[in-house]
């Protein structure tokens, strides 16, 4: 190892510390997006729903298991007490004080096995035992329980196990009678195998455990579905907000840039001031129309525009729109018959205005005036025909989406018209016109006067 020369100061290379700093920064979690926070909320709601369901199901399962355990044990004890009571009822003392009891060879002791203990001073011996027992009861357990029952003078219950390890339940009942009953203790001991009951109880426990697991899984799925339904409006509102911001950024960029260039040109004195102001006014007017279209479309998508339906002469509305729209050298002809519809006047007027404005802007060859024909039918249809270049078939499906109206347009007018048509239960279609251009057909159903509950409002956001 070479040592540095005297006076030389060693400095650590910044490469390693820089890499460590970059790694630490990369490990830092970026703040979640609004959509990410909503999805995290959905997961938390799902987890909480599953947890509450699990606690409820597990609690009920524990209560059911305990109730079943207490039930079968109480039933076994009741059967044992009945067995010892019935056997004790057959015990008799004759006139000479001699105990008369059933003969074990007759089978009355065998199943469940019963042993009769007798003795005095707490020293008990088996007086009669089962002849052919169906169950081998350990003698120490039976005699010990008999002694305890004799001391306490009441029925005593206990649990034991046979030679094979099977669980047993024992019951001992003291009996006293006759002239010498004070010097003689009689105890009847009965036993029963409870392995079958324990197996049934364990099967019930396993079944309830499996059922709880399945139900918790189903509740988690149901909670996820419900949480999804709960946060869906929030996600939809977030998508609408992002779409609105995208629309605003897309549509306002061009007029804002144009106005800035006009302002710079006017400041440098490179153009006539009157011309600059005229073009600035035109751009500001276009910006106002764009903002109005953006707000209208956003409100339609959010369902915040209730329909104010009322009886409306569709032919008169079209005539008024044509009269209020500057022709600027273009030709507009209207053929209309009387048609009464129940619709929102403001929204329907906006839809017809958009169709007419689209035809005036794009329904003619460059440098030539437009020749537009509008037909109003008695069935609530408004057909707008022009002699322009027409609509390519491959663009007909996406024409009513935003940013697809054509060059030089905001791309929102036809989209708003389609939303208005769907909100009224109608439709907006495009086909080739007999004039050689495009034919836009707006159809609004002619309906009977709706009830008051139907006129109160309509969700325009659901076409």
C-alpha cells in the first residue's frame, strides 16, 4: 500500500456520495396522484368492509361452536343421569334389610355400562358389574368417582379415557335405603363413549371455519365491488376535469399565441394599428366562443345542465337562428313545416346554431360563397345540407368527438350538438347530401307533454 506524500491532502471522490444521494432520492415515494388516492381509498374501504365482515362472522362462528359444545355435553350428562336414576329405581331392600338388585347376567348393566358400588366408611367395592359391557370403563376412574359421590351425597359427573384413549363421560349417583342404610353406601356409576359426539363437534367446527373463510372472501369481493361503485363518480369527475383541462389547453393555445404575436407586432410598429386591433378583436371573439363551448361541454358531461322542457315550435326556432346568424355573403334557404316539440329552448337553439355555423365555415369551396339548405320536418328533424367537400366515410364515426370537427374549428360544436340531441332522446347523424356536400340530420322526438315529475330535470350527462 502506497502512502501519500507529506503535505498531500486526500479528498474523497464525489462519485460515490452522488450515487448514494441519487439512490436515496429515487427511493423517496412521489406524492400520489388524485386517481391514485381514490384507488387507495377504494382498497381501504374494501379492507375495512372485509375486516368488519370477518369479525362478525368469526364472532358468530365462535358462539355457534360454544353453543354446540355446551349442547351436546348437556345432552350426554342428562342421558347419563337418566340412566343412573332408572337403575337406582330398580334397587330394593327386603324386610330383612337385604339389598335386592337386578342380575347382571340379564343384560341390564351392559350398555351403557353400569357398575353398582357398595360399602361403608368410604370404602366402596363393586357389588355388581356389567356381564358383557359394550365399553371398557377403567376401574380406578369408576371407583374414585363413586367414592366422591358417596362423600358428597349428590350426583357427580367426570371425564375419563379408556385403554384405547377414547374419551368417556361418567356419572355417579348415590342411593340409600332400608334399615341399615346409614351404615351402607350404594353408588350407581354409568359411563358412555363421547368420541362420536366429539367428532361431530369437530366436523362442525371445521365446517364453520371453512364457511367463514368463504364468506369473508365473498364479502371482500362484494366490498371491492361496492367501493368501486362508490368511487366511480369521483373517478368520472376527475376524468371530466382532466378532459376539460386538455380541451382548454388544446383550444386556447392557438388564439392566445395569435394575440401575443399581434401585440408584439403592434408594439414594434410593423403593421397598421387599425389592422392589428381588428385581428385582435377577431381572435378575442373566437376565444370567447371557445371558452363558452368548453364550459358548455364540461357542464353537459358532468350532468349539471337540467333540461327545462317546454312546448316549442321547431320551425320558428330555426327561422330565428338563421335570422340572427350573419350570412356574410353566403346563401341560406329554409324549408320548414310546423313542428311542435317539447325541448329545452336554449340547448336546442345552441345545437341548431352549431350546425349552421359548421356549414357556413366548412360547407363551401375556398373563396366561394356557401349554399346551405335547411329543412325542418313535422317529425322533429332538422336537416342541414351544404355543397362543400363532404365528410369522408372513415371520419363519420369520430366526427362528433372533440377535436374532430375539421380544420380551423374548435372541435367542440358538433360534440355539443350530439350531446344535446342525446339528452332529448334524439340523434345526430351525417351522410352525403344531394348537393354534393354533407347532410347533418338532427332529430328530436315529438313527444306528448311530460308529467311534472318528468319536467323537473334530466341528467344530460347520460345520453
